[in-house]
C-alpha cells in the first residue's frame, strides 16, 4: 500500500555515514542531502505546474472539474511529502551536528 | 466541462417548456377573443420543439453533439374556428354567426400539465448534477 | 522520489469520473428533449471500460473518453416511440440519472477517502 512506501522512503532519507565536517559548511547540508532535497522540490514544482495547467484547461473549458480537484490534491500531497522529507533531513542534520562536538 | 454542459442542456429544457407554458396560457386567456388586431378571432398557437446543438460552447472536447432543445418556431393552429350562431353579437357576420377561437380548453389544460411534468423532470436532473458538482468541490476536505 | 499519488488508482478513478460525467450529458439531453418530435434517446455504455480497469495492476493506462471512443460507446435506447417519433421514456431517464449521480458521488467519496488516508500517512507518519 502506498503509505508503507512513504514510510520506507522517508526512512531511506536518514543520514548516511559520509558527512562533510560541520565546521567547513555549517549553513549547508552535504551533497547527498542537498541533492535529495533539490529533487524533492523539483518534483513538487512539477506537480504544482501540472495543477496550474489543469486549472487553466478547466477555465478554458477543456477539462473536467474532478480532474482539477484531483490535480490540486496531488499537488498538495506532494508538497506535504516534501515538507516531511525536509523535516526529516533537517532533524537528521541537527542530530549529526550535536554528535560531532 | 461535462457536468456544466449537462446543466446547460437541462436549462435549455426549462426555457423551452416555459415558452410552451407561455403560449398555452396565451391560448387559454384568449379562448373567447373574437376580435384581434389583425381582424378576426384569436387563432390558437403552438410551439415547435427542435434539438439544438451545443457544439459551439465546448470546442474540440465534445464532437458527438449532445443536444439540448429549443423552440424553433411558434406556429398557428390551422384547425377551423368555432362558429356559433349569435346574431346579436357585435362580431357576428351577415349570417349571424360568430367565429370563436379554435382553442380547446381541455386540450390546453392537458398541454399545461405535460409541460409542467417536463419542467419538473429537468429541475430534478439539474438538482442531481448540482450535488455531483458540490461533492467534487469538497474533495480533499 | 516519492509521489504518493503514483500508481494506477488515481488515473483509473479520474477516468471513471470522466465517463460518468459524460454520460450525464446524454441523459440530460434525453430529458430536455422528451417532447421533441422525432428525437431518439441516447446513452453511453462503458461496461467494457469498467471491466478492463484493473486496480491491482501497475500500469497507468488511461481510458479517458476522447471524441472517438465516446461516440463509439453511444447507443440508441431501445424504447417504444410515441406517435410523434419521440422515444424518450421519462421514468427510465430519471432512474438512470439517479443511478449515474450515485455512481459519481460514490467514486468521489472513495477518492476522498484515499486522499485523506494518504494525507494522514504523510503528515502523521513522520512522527515517531
């Protein structure tokens, strides 16, 4: 079921052992995390564009109301997922920061 | 959008039936009118229903021409007037006969009842589509 | 990455909703034209599409009603014609409209459940 997939994917986002020194780059997560976050944001962006396109089609009478609603919900769910991923990443990063003193 | 088009289709039904009722009411109101502006008694009128295509409002998305309805014409009923012998009447002809409108009150009442039934059916269909649209708008909440 | 709405379920539901709302048009036309002389009642049949939807499969095959597929599915309702050539049976149409509306609303309910479950999984699932 897709909720389990969400769980397992979030779990996979947890920190990997290879981390850059925090002193060197305190403000940025390492390449692995940054890339992951970028991908997530990109995907959310695409789904967001999709829902905008769907709305435009609806306004010019080419699409159905239910298609627009589904697209809106998809965009929202994608966004929520991305936020959770981001939270997990930030959490993990903070834990690492704490443990390397 | 499909559902909105369905609403338009039923709305055209409402308009057509309303016109039918108007014409029928006019017939009833004038069932005794022996003198009109054009001269002669009132002649019964009838509506002609015809399908009306909805292609224009939908662009390419449609294509198979779901049709609404429209009143394409209002025609005169060609049946003969009702001639009655009333020699004292101001509109009597030289033989003493007055021509009364060719309106049959019973027929007209039956017409009104049918129009009302059709009107209600369109209203019911619209109600169901409204519910469908409202439930769709609540998706995700 | 993850998109929680991937998979065959959402497109399938969307298609079913499209078909159901398309059918509503034909039924509406029948009611609007119930007194039009010579009008023949129409309907869509998509039992075939319904049967071909396999919610357990992994492909996201779309069966959205296009122009061609829609007219291919249209059929004449086989009811007796009145003297003026019109064969609309009002009872049949109202029954079908009610059933069609119910089908649509049920689909929306189901879809809504899925969305809410996903949302719960995403937002609460993050908590330990």
